[in-house]
């Protein structure tokens, strides 16, 4: 801890010029200020509390045994002893990971829209392939534009996967992370995780796409890529 001088040089000159009774009060106030500053520094520099390994093992055992209610009580105990520093670190990581997931979903939705437009252009090109009209040339230019946009979307999704993998390797350990992972591991109807059902309820209540009957939100967006002959192929 850095040493703090409660009475600077100018203050010493001022204290020496005061009467004895005033000088005593001045030094008492200076010592009080030193105590308050030292207490503040010790609060900010104190290390975070550490969770008991036994309670952590008990929490994980209860979750693996599907005794989620008693596990939640143990997790609350572990949260209390984790401290504010560990809590902020875990919640900040969760926010970064979920934000990056939204980037990936937006990229896949963009890729799907481009592919649908490409299919429409291919149908138009088949209709005009017998006539060398200007409209057919425009369709060919649009197809080339779609190919460039598809390549860019695939590159963006590859970068997103790299960022997501980096975040997964840097994930902190703690009760908030374990609770977040648990919501994604418990499966309900149709094999969807519990977190998906909770998010779909909030989406439907806010008037989002989950409130519609088209069922588009239930379709999987994940697409896996592989490199073959130096070209990116889709695996469906």
C-alpha cells in the first residue's frame, strides 16, 4: 500500500504557526483523514473472495444429478462468497459472448437472404436465357454481385466463429457462468435448451418474431462450412 503523508510541507508550516490547542486539533483531524484514506485504499485493493471448492463440487454434483432446486441454493451461497469483483468479471464475459452470438445470427440471416435472392435470379436467368436481352445481362450482373456478397458473408461468419472460440477459451470460472451454462444445457421440448424458451417468451411478449405463426424462428440457422478444392462448401 502506498504511504500517504497526512500533513504536507505547507501544512506543517501552518501547524507550527497555530496555537498549541489548535495544533492538537489539526493533527487529530489529519490522522482521521489518513485513516479514512487508508481504509478506502484497502477496500479497493482487497482481493475478491474465493468460493469454497467443496461447495462448488457440491453444486456441480447436484446439477449433474438433476437436483436443480438444491443446487440453486448452493449456487446462491457460492455467489455470496464470490464477491463483487468476480461477479462483474463473469457478467461482463456473458454479455460479450451473447453479443458475439447475435453477430453470428445476423450474419447467417444475411447469408440466407442473399441465397434466396440468388435463387430468384437463377430462375429469371432461365426464363431469359433464350433471348440476349439487356434484362438478361442485368440478371448476370446481379448474380455476380450475389456471389461476392455470399463470399463476404462467409468470411464474416468465419471471423465470428474465431471470436466466439477465443471467448470460450477465456471464460472465467464461477457460479454465474455455471448458471448460464446450465440454462443452455437443460433441454426441453423439441430438444431446445431452457434458455431458448425463456428468450422466445420475452421475444413474443415484446411483439417480436416469436409471436408469429410462421415458425421461422424455430428453424436452425447454424451452417457448417468445410474447405474443398479451395472453395467453401455448405453442409446441410
